[in-house]
């Protein structure tokens, strides 16, 4: 695929904004607006993957973000997985990595996919 310029990217963003009100879940996939929306989306995705890559979160980031999403305290998480609150703090700060057994418990309690915890 050819390298996408910033101008093409910006054009695609503007076209997406114009097409979104015209395409609904009921719009046939072969509708001209739906096809154009798909193509414009592909351009935006390709450009953003090249210019704004999103790094995979670290274990500490996953735990911290999941705690916030779940509205759970470090103390409550520690009690749920059977470690001390200071150990949870160590995981979040990156001073320590959880064992496989604890990582499994963290995934279960925080609803983190094991693949994400393993960095996949």
C-alpha cells in the first residue's frame, strides 16, 4: 500500500464526518456511501497506525487502569487476590511483577484478558 500523506488523511477524516450521517446499520454493504466510508476508514486507520502507534500497556498500567475502571481500591484488590496492599502497590509502580498464579487472579478479578497480561 502506498504511503498515505497528511493531506489524504485529513481529506479522509472530513469525508468520514460527512458520510457518517448517511450510513446506518441498515445501509447495504454495497451502497456507494457505505463503500466510501469503509475506504476512508481504511485510510485513516493506516495513517494512524503509522503516525500514532499505540503501545501495548505494561502490566502495571493494565492493573492501574483496570482498578480505575472497576472502581476498586488497591486494598480491595489485594484482599481479592490474596496479597498485601503493598504488593499491589509494587505491581502498579513496576517494582515487581506478579507471579503466574497472582496474574491469573488479577485477570479474573479485574476482567483483564490473559493475552493482554502476557503482552500479546
